[in-house]
């Protein structure tokens, strides 16, 4: 895969652009694996999953790479205080079992999260 990085030089915020051909069988799986590896490297280097954009659909399943179940529960409680009806970005930020196979996959290092 070819990967171009656009970034904020001042704060180190990366925006990797993974180039691929969706018609090539297996490329999409390789893109997802590359994205996971990039995020794991960022976290291991002391970075985070996201900068100013927050956690969107693409990274929901990777939240457990950085945050514990307790961390997410606290964040969920804070959000509920300010957004009790879940009208602000519904379906974003928090991993949702059933949507994120990484949370429930047998043998996954994220299982049990």
C-alpha cells in the first residue's frame, strides 16, 4: 500500500492517506490492518487516537487500544450529563458491541473489553 501523510507539524497530528484500489481483492483488509498498525505506533509513542476531530466511525473499534472499559464508562457518563437524549453525534465516539467485532471476537486481544 502507498501511504501519504498530511500532518500538523506543530502538534504532530497525523492524517495518513492510504491509497488503494477497492477492486483488488484483499486491499481493503490490508488498509484496515495498516490503519490499526499506524494507530498502535502512535499510541506506543505517547500519542493518542485522535486530535481535534474526535473518534469517528473509522476508529470506534480501536478505542480499546488506548482507553480502558472504565475510562469509556466515565466518558459516557459525562456525555450523558450534557447530552441526555444522545442527539449530539449519535453513534460516534463510543465503541458499540455488535458494530465493533473487535470488542467481542473470540481470541481477540480486545475481547472482554
